[in-house]
C-alpha cells in the first residue's frame, strides 16, 4: 500500500474563519489582483502585464473623466439612470483583473458554502474522477507512482476574538475559541466514513449509512488526521493548557513506532461527533495528529513576559516528550491582524527557540517554505539552514504559485550545498484557502500540477518525509 500525504490543508466553512479576520488578510488584495493564469510564454506574460496596466489606466481615466462629466450629465443620468448604471457595471466587470479576482472569490465562496459536513465527501468524489485503474486496484497516479491512499491533515486555526474594530457594538459575546470549529471538523470526518455519494439527475445524493462502516473504513480513499490550532495566550496558565493537551494527546509517547501511532489515530478516526463536552475518560484521545501555531495571529514563539514564557516552554517540552509534530505558519502574508513578521520569521524568535538545548529536538514544520513578497528569499534560506542543524525541522510547500518557474527553482535547491534538504520538504496544498490566493481552481488541479511538475525527489516530498514528520521514524 502506498500513501500520498497532504500535510497542510484546511477544512472550513463560512462560519469558521472569523470573517472579520478573514477580511483583514493583508495579502487578500495582492492575491486578488495578481496576473491571470496563463504565464507559460513570455508573450503571454507581457500581454497579461499590458492588460493589467490598461485595466488600472482605464480605472484612473474613468474616475478623472467621470467626475466632471457627472456634473454636466447628472440631469440626463437621473432620467435614464438604470440603463446607464447597467452599462457602467458591465464595463467595469469586463476589465481583466476585475474579472479574474471575481472568479477567484467566486470559486472560493462556492467551496466555502458547501457545509463542512460534506466537504471530504465532495473532494473524494471529484478526485475519483481522475482515478486510473491499475491492475485490479484503484490508484491515484502522481508522477510515476500510483497511490491507493491519501492522508489529509486539516489544520485548525485558533482565530480567537482579535482585532474587533472600534465602534463594534457586540464586543463581548460568549465564544469558545475553537470548540465549534473542532466539533464541526470531527463531525465532517464522521460523515465521510459513514456515507458515500452518487450523482443522479445533476444532483449529489448521500447513500444510506454504510453498513459495518468501522470495518470498512480502510476502503475509503482518505485518512484524515487533523492538527489542533493553539494560541497559548488564550489560556490563563500552564495548568489549563496541560489539561487541554492531555485531553487530546495523553496516549502519545516519544517511543511510539510509526505503525502504532498511525494505528491509534486510524482506529479513532470517524468515531466522534460534534459534541466537544463529553467527560468520559479518553473520549478525545488520538483525534489530532499534531498542533498548528499561527504567529501572524499573535502566537509568540519566545515571549519575554515570564508567565507567557512558562506556558510556551511547557508546551514545547510536552511536544518533545510525546513527539507531537508542530506546524507553524511561516509566510509574511496569511491571516494578519497586526504586524507580526517578527514573531513569524524563522530568523528571529524561532531560531532562538531551536538554539536552546532543551528545545532542539522539536518536530517543527515551517509552513509555506517561508514565502515572502516579491522575490525575497531571506526566510527560505534561514529555514534551509535550520533543516541542516536540527534533525526534526521540516518545511512545507503549501500554497505555492504552481508555476514551472516555482518547481524549477525548488528543484535547484536540492543540490550538494543542501544535501539534507530532499529529506526535509513536505508536500502541502493549503486547500481550500489556496483557491483564493493561487491559480488553483480545484483540489484536483493543485494535485495535477504537482503530479506534472518537473521535480526531483517527489516520492520523498509527498510520501516518505511527511510520513516521518507525522508518525516518527528514522531519518
Ligand atoms: Zn494554511
């Protein structure tokens, strides 16, 4: 059996990402106004660029001309306003950058509007449209390798209740930071293993509940191992935090073999519903495979305040003691509520964390390979150095821009100056967020692009490395 891993994806619907934070994403406008897809040839790139310039010029000229004209033609406008407004709207909608950004927003919303409960079933259904029959088994073909399983790691993000703008009336509402998000995710996993779908008369129907679903779990394409989102600031002290960690990770041991770790997670998968308040001992053990941290939302990897440092230090020691993998957001974009690059950068606080003897064993994935705006590579280079020094430091390539140029440059990094790197890079998609910020129009599309890319060490990236990052094992 071969398993393909997507170490970094998300399962959200519109109620989870704290839309007020979502709308404040610093890179939202940048990404919406990026060039349209066809960047294959130089001529196409130039044409894109010209169209973009023309688009912006038209907007500026439009404003300059329209203001004086509006004054002159206002009486006529009032007579025929409906017709004129419609024409103007059509003109704006036809500008290519506007068209492209509306397209991205629409495909993201279309997916976000699917109830979370059904999202894995929908992904599974559409992926299977690309399954190739290989001898007598079904496989997903990636490059030259056929995989019969896909492990998905949906990362939960602790959005908390930050940055509520001034003047908002409903400021202090009871809201448990992530319980609803986690409950909905567990319910979605449960639904995935209990039902199939079929399409009839252009409608997707759920099957009746699968008989003996627990024993037939292995027949499904996905194994789903989520990461728990955490911000130490949302917990009063280490005691409270430890109770929470024990609730989920109590049975984890550093000495677990990869087989045992995976089996425990597999056995629990699909058994829980959305009730997050059950008191039975062990009820929530082994539902999460790791922890997700998000410095751009305010998590501080090395806080100065002693009480905060106490929590963070104990969190790291707990993760080392039980070999719990951590993924930390590492790009200068993403959900940002303030200027938190100093917390996110692999050069500053994180470097200091790893330099402490007691933390050097942390199993840590710097997400997005430290992607920065423009062609900056400072963070990426810092991550490469950290992967040389520390045995359990990894980086993922989620939310990359999917171009030949990206994969070419990545391939060139696997050279004699970085002999360890091909064992440290993990495949990730950042689906469904990537629908908004990359050219991906579907999960299939993102996987197909990786499958077709000219890139050495693909098996390491999407199979061997993530397996080791998740479940442990020898480097
Ligand atoms: Zn992400």
